[in-house]
C-alpha cells in the first residue's frame, strides 16, 4: 500500500466516500464546505484507490474525518494504515492531539488504535456517534 495527500478533494476520495457513506450506509450529507479546508488522504493498493480520509487543523488539535475503506479491502488493516498516516502527518505538523467523530459501531476499532471516548453519544443523520481523541507527547 502507498498513500498520497492532497490539498483539494480528489476524485478518488470522492468516489470512495460516495460508495461507502452514501450507497452503503445511506448518509445524505456526505460532502460539505469543510472539504475545502482539509488535507485529504487517499490510500492505494497498486494503482487502485481503496481508502481515504480527511484532516483539518483547528486550534490545538487535528480533526480526522470521513475515514472510509472499500468493502472488499476492510480485512487488510487499511483503516489502521490510514490512521497511522494521518497521525504521522499530525505529528509532522507539531500537533499532539487528534480528534474524530466515530460511528458507535466503529468505536472498538478506534479504541484498539489508542483513542479514548469523551462526551455523550449523539446522532448524526440518525446514526449513533461518539467523540474520540488520542494524545501523544510532542517527542513521540
């Protein structure tokens, strides 16, 4: 696997998000103005785009979002690879805290990757979500 960061939402990421969040999970409001201010990540296996995410730097933390992996690649640890790439980028930019909003059904995945839940569960497009964060020392 390899990856590429982009300053604008690339077509590959748009297609993956459309497939995972809109077609598969039924979300309606997948694309928003936040996309314009994000760093976008696309993961490739050979030449095929198989996963994506976005990150935005706000105040003292980086907020991750729209983490998606095509269904046929979900057992290959692509999600963990995406988190590792994003966390490395956050560290490179001198951030020590990463936050995200996780679907409750995916929260165990994030817990296994060192994230902690904070706050109450809430609904986003009728889907239960929780806020999660991970912090590290500045020299980690």
